[in-house]
C-alpha cells in the first residue's frame, strides 16, 4: 500500500510530490542529472539532507527548495550537483 503523500516515479515509490513539477525537472536538467528509478530516492534523500527537512516531508522540502533557489540559485545547484555526483 502506498501512503497518501507517496508517489510512483518511474516505477519507484518515493515521498516526492515535487519531482513531476516543471521547476524540479528544470533544476535537475540544469545540473545535468536525469531522474531515473535507480537514482530518484537518492536525490530525494539528498534534498532532504541539504534542506534539513525530516524525511519524508515532501511539502516542507519543496517549500524550502523554492526558498533556497530564490536566495542562492547557482550555489545551491552547485552543491546539489556535487552531492549527487559523489553518491552516484
């Protein structure tokens, strides 16, 4: 059974209501990462860690992500890319 705020993304159940959002797709495209069923959970966990949001609170994560991108778009993208590349 899938919890109400869980979503299936590329065949993987994750707590990510924001991964289908066009701004999220743009963020991943900007850092050169394609969200796949192999890496989507890892990307989600990295975002929660970076934003200091308890997993799996996707609403709070999306809210913080938008704030971080407004404040430091390039810096946040660079840090996210670094972490994703390390963990891939």
